[in-house]
């Protein structure tokens, strides 16, 4: 039988979602917790990979088991898991459903705090020495919806067959000192959101124009794009099936 797990995590202490040798990952912690509760070796498959230090307010994973789940599974898992990983629910799905390949879209947020806030050091990138032109950043962000090849914003060494992504939303919103970039697409390349944000911030600071942002997209050259902003401000926020 196949089951989906919905969970959230603070990625500060983890080397991303995926299991790695000699590094602590969210997937490893979840495998240990489920295997302990069910007293059977369980390996979960995630909806995607988040990099070191990236957070998720909504993540899905699936696993197969013939072992009855029993009562209070969510409570039992949360009692074993570290406090920075929380399971919301576990539910049965058809066997052909796959946490990664069945996903139709994913959404991320990138959070920038304009100023200093000691309580948000692990969950935002704090900019206190520059002013950002939000209207220009939003005008540039809209250009992303006109393109499907995002090689410019991908890590150079990555094992993908295509750089094509269908971006369906890209917008900046501001509430007080908090500036949040929202982006949705059918798929994302490694480091893509952080590279996009870094380049859009260059627009907001006046380092590049909106026309130059378009040229950067069309160049398909990572060297032309902006810096990869810190992982701590990035959240995987929604996965739709």
C-alpha cells in the first residue's frame, strides 16, 4: 500500500532534503522515525530536493508498506522527530501516485527583511544598506512568464535533460519591512529561485535595467545572472497534485 506524508521543516540544521553520506538530511530523519514506529525498514521518496539551509512549509513524500499503520501515527512520528520537522498528516493514495512525478506544480517564496531583525536571522535575507525599487523588480519578474528556457538561472554542473520550466506566477509583495517573492512553476532547476532573486535584486538596486534582465535570460549563461542569494530566505510553500 502506498501512503503520502505531508510535512514541514526548518532547514537550518540540515544539508537539504536528500540523504547524503556524512551529512544530516531531512529524509534521513523521516526514514528513521517511520521505520521506528512501524518496526520495518521504510524509505520515503520526496516530492523534490531542497538545498542545504532551505525550508519547507509544505513538503510531500511517499512510502510503501504492508505493515498496518495503527492509531495516532502522526503523533508518534512527531514525538520521535526533531522539533524542526513536523508531520501534518499521513494518508493512503493509489499505488501509481508518486510524490515527485505526480506533482503538477510547485511554489516557492523568498523572504527579504528590509532592515535588521535578530529574530528572523535564520528565515530571511536581511538587506539594510540599500533601497529596492519594487515596481521595477515586479516588471522584470513578469518577463519570466514569457520564457521557458531557464538555463541562465541553473547551476552549471547539473544532471538535467532540459532547462525548460513553465513559470505560471512571479511577483513581489511587501508588508511593512518584509519583502516576499512568490514564484510557481511545473518544475524548478537547481538553484533557480535563488539565482532569479539575486538578479531581480540587482534590478531593484539599479545595477541592471529591465531590458538587461531580459538579455540575461536570453543569454542562457549563468555567469551573466546575479548572485545566488542565501538559502535561509527560501521556502518551498506549496505542491499541487
